């Protein structure tokens, strides 16, 4: 799905389509955050620096990204 399709889906009058789009965007944002936090840590950024960039507390980002992560609660095939 390209950006135009995402925009069209976000502007739909059908609430189910709109909610599915919101869900897909949340999932994408979570994956991107996981990826970039891991890269930041690999490159030596502190939890405080990462938290500042994400505009959350150090404790929040540390707790979210240091706990063991099993299978995600959503499957990747549910995306738009």
C-alpha cells in the first residue's frame, strides 16, 4: 500500500476501513520504533537520549524495549 492508498483509506466514510487503517499504522509505528531503538542502542545512544527523541520518559522506553519479546500479539498478515 502506498501513501496515496493510506491517505484514501484514512479518509473513507466507512468506519471499519478507517479503523483498519489506524490499526495498520499503529503496527507499522511499533515496528519502526523497535527497529530504530535497537539501532540507537547498537550505536551507543543512552536510554535518556532515545527517550528524549521519542518524547517519553527514560523509564518508559527502557521498560518497553528491554523486556523479553515473544511473538507479537498481532500477525503481520493482518496489515492493510
